[in-house]
């Protein structure tokens, strides 16, 4: 019985070894090299940038983008009437152009096209969304930090979503601090100056869709930022308001950035994430946005 079991074990071992050898020697097809393009455009732009690269194979048939610089590409953006040609920006992987008479306008569709001397070609399009004059309800609280006499400020905010249309937002709120410094010689503090500082609120949801919330209030909570610590007893800082930069984005901008946000390349146990792309014959994103800025003063 032991001899039979030994023969069975050897047969299984030979089978497994053969399978490993067959897989090892298999000739896997290499993915086709394609262009990688990334560009975000808005009516507020004075200069437009387009990143360009090429895909490269990793781990068999998976792809990434190479760091090779492409200096001889042909890249342009056009609408129904005008064309904007972009040129290589030395020392980078970008092409750029000043907008000048080529205007980016809300509601219009723009087309990006790129080609290289080795025959690669890619294209995409995007439509600039409308910017709404939103009113923001802001609530700011603070608590004193245990490690010094500074404070951490927390933010909750909401706004009314315009109904009847898909809206995608990127929220960028900043705490505005006024710092006053008294000085003079010899220590009579007869002079003073005032400066303004902005501090970004972290730990909040930046990219938001109104899916399931159309026409309702949209709420962002739990933003936090530390205030400046001034050990000088003659320097005083106080909160005076919140500057809100609101981006109204198209769907591709939203999907691309949320998919990149979920990607954790340093964690080998993380779930694979398919980064959103709207580039035909390539990878990346060509997307549009619009934005407003508002300062909501402390009540």
C-alpha cells in the first residue's frame, strides 16, 4: 500500500511540475502600446495643459504608463469654429498653450486630439458644465489643542442642489484667519499690522454627486484644520470666515478623480481599481469644469 501511495504521489508531483512548466513557457501576448492623455479645462483657465505619455506592459498583460518624454507629438483642442494648438513644455511631460482668443465657455463641447510620429493616435471630448450661484450654509466650531495654545477648527456646510440635472461637485473650503501683530520700540506697541491667512479643511468628502439627492440639500461634514500657533503674546489670530471654492465638474472629471482617490498603489492587499478613462484609442481623461469662489463671513 505504501508503494502504491508513493507512485500516486510521484505521478501528482510530475503533473504539477508539468503544469508549472507549461505556464512558465506560455507566450503571452503583449498589450498594444497606446497614448495616455490627461487634461482638465475650464472657463477660468488662462493656460491649458495636456499631459501625454505611453502605456507600458507590467505583470504580463497589465498596463501602466511610462515616464518617457514625448517631444514630437501633435496636440490640439478645437470646438466647432476654432482650434488651439499646444506645444511641448520643455523639461516636462506636458504640452501647453495660452488661451488668448480661444475661449472656453460653459455649455460648449471641446475635442482633444493627439498623435505621435510613430503612428499612435488618441482623442476625446468634454462639455463644460454650468456654474450656479449657490448659497452656502456654514457652521464652524473649534476646540483647544492639548499640545499648545492653538485651536483646531471643524466645518459643516450644505447647499441646495439645482434640480433636474446631474450635478457633480468638487468642494474646496478654506478657513480665513486674521492675524494682528502689535509692536514698537521700546515695547510700547504703538504700531501694528494685519495679515490674512487661509487654511484648507481636510478630512471631508471633496468629490460629490447628486445621485439620489437631486434638488435636495447636499451636506459636507467633519472638515478639520489647525489654526496657526503664535507663541508671541503680542500676536493675536481669530477666525473671520470661510472661503469656498466650488467646482462644477462633468461626469468624467468626477469618475476619474474618485477612481484615482480609491487607488492605493502602496498596499499590496488593496482591491484592484479600474481608473476611469474617456480617451478613445488610449487611456486617461479629458474633462471640463467650472467654478465659483465665495467668502462666507463669520456671523
